[in-house]
């Protein structure tokens, strides 16, 4: 598996805060975060600046894993740490051969128009195996993986 480098950190804020967070980080830190958009089939709003290495996520209606994190610890939580890989299929094989679990696979090509524009495929690994950290491996600019993993 070839790691291309650290891609981004996901920052968890409340649904009522994400627009202000995007505006403030853009205005004061020179980022280029887009307007938050919904993630198809998930209770999540997202705004990602790949060049700025940051993504804001907010649980819609306080639901899902991000909602649980906010309920436990409040705003300002560090979410997934994302590394970019050259080949998502090779990454999947590497992970599974070493006995690690993939908790979730995300394919932006089956999402809404905003998601499709990002062109990413991600493997979300199990935090219990990564010292409590949410680690994600991602390939940009690719169609669905050849292995036909879950979408």
C-alpha cells in the first residue's frame, strides 16, 4: 500500500455552527471551504478543503456517530484523520491481510451532485483497533474500486 500523505482532519461542530465555522476559517485562515452540503444517506453536513487539509462535519439533527461525539464532549471534536492512498484496492488488501477491520466504505460517486464532484472512495477503519482514533484511507479521483467493495 502506497500512502501519498496526510490528507485532512475532520472537525466536528454542531449543525447550527457549521456555516459560521466555514465562514470564519475561510475569512481568517485563508481556507477555501465550500458551502456545507448533505451527505447522501447519512445524517451529516460536510464542507471540505482538500488543499487546506480540513473538513468540517456536522450531524444533522444530532444523529449518527458525529451526533454522539457532540453529545458526549460538545463542539470542537477532532473527527477522522484521513490519509490519501494511491490505490484503494491495495489499501483494502493491506488492511484486511493484517487482520484489521473496515467499519465503513464510502463512495462519493453514488452520492448527490456535491459528493460526486469530490471523486473520493474511503475506507473507514475501526477506532477500537487504532487506539481510539478514527483513521480513514482515501483515494481521490477514482471510480468505484475494482474489488466491488460495499458502496
